[in-house]
C-alpha cells in the first residue's frame, strides 16, 4: 500500500519549487508589462574601473546609509528576520546540516532584497527627499515584470544551491541527521568526510555566488534606471564583469566578507551591512554603465 502521508525531503521539495518557479517565470514573461524584450535601445557602454573605485562606491554607500540610516534599517530588518525564521524551520525539521547553506545561500537572493535600496539611492542622487516608503517605488517601475522574472531566476538558483548542499551532506556525513549541534560540529571538523563537506561545499557555493554576481551586479539597478529589457540588462551585467574581472573579484570578496561579518550574531548585523552594500551597488552600477 502506498503511504498517504509522504514527507518530502529537501531535494523533492526543491524540485517542486523549481517546477513551479519555471511555470511562473514563463507566465510573468508573457503577461507582465516590462518583461518582454520588445524595447529597442542602444547597447549600453561599460566602463573599465579600478580597485580604487570600489573604495569610492563604498564611501558613497556609507553616505547614503548615513543620510537616512533609521529608515534603511527599518526597511532591511526584514532580511535578517526572514533568515532567522528559515533557520528555525530547519532546526524544527531535523535539518541542522542545512543551517549554514541557508545562511550562505540566502545571500543569493540578496540583490532582490536590495531593490528598495537601489531605488532610494536613485532618488537621492536626483536630489529628492527620501524616506523608507520610497523604497517601495520599485512596485511602480515600468520594468517590474522583468525585475520579477529575474528575481525568480535568483530564487531558482537558491533552491538549486539548497538541493546541492543537501545532496552533498547525504554522501558525506549522511544520511542520518546529526543528533545535536555538538555532534554535528565534531563530525564536521574532526573527520575526513566532514572536511570534504566543508571544502566541496565552499567550492560549490563559490560557483553559485559567481553566477549570481555575474548576472545581477548591474542588471537590477539598470532595470530601474534605464528603459531596457531583461536580456539587455543581464547581458550588460555579464559584460561589466567580463570587462572588469579584477575589480569584480574584489567586489565579490567585499560582499562575501561583509555578509559573513553581518551574519554575526544570528544574522542581525545584516541590518547594517545590507543597506551599505545595497547603496554601494547602485553607485557601482553608475560607475560602470553609461
């Protein structure tokens, strides 16, 4: 007899979510204004930048954060709270091994969480008076369809990362879940399979992070700022990374280091790190793309 109440593992759940995301993405691309690649415009010019420019965009990000710090913290506190909720769910379902992938992989959708910050920096740059409510101006953007579609792509990448992390645990320290946090830490740091999990997991996570950085570092700000379609925005983001491999590698390290620091304690530091990096990303886009 087939069991009526089948509990899905994360791989099955992730596959279902990816299937649903694919259907939603296709629907969005056909039905939401701004998602179609019907816009014709000149190919955006990508500038070469230096590592010194990264210092400048970070300072500008700090300035924007200082200009309306309380408002931005209020807006971004949703991000660490959501991360804590996801971590609690993992603990509740004996998925302790996925806590770190959740914390690390959650940053893959960081560009979506920073959309309001891009909009606030854009308006601040134009000399407008900015409040936290202006962050929701994204919802009135003509490119909302393209933004939602790209957001679904990042969600799909996040789910693939979670599925990969779960599969890696199964073939190293699994299939049984760890009995406790102490037991998991001991197995992770004092056994051969544990070190395989660490090294290979970091390598796989690095590839996912590179993919997200490449397709999104300027695409989201560009969709808010210029009358371009999704394909043009993503292609420009790829060209920006290709044209500036050194600075983009440096930027990736800055983002990774900032997010690690912001994750302590309990992801709460992201309420400060996220707005600074979000505003700085807007200025990085303005520095690279004409």
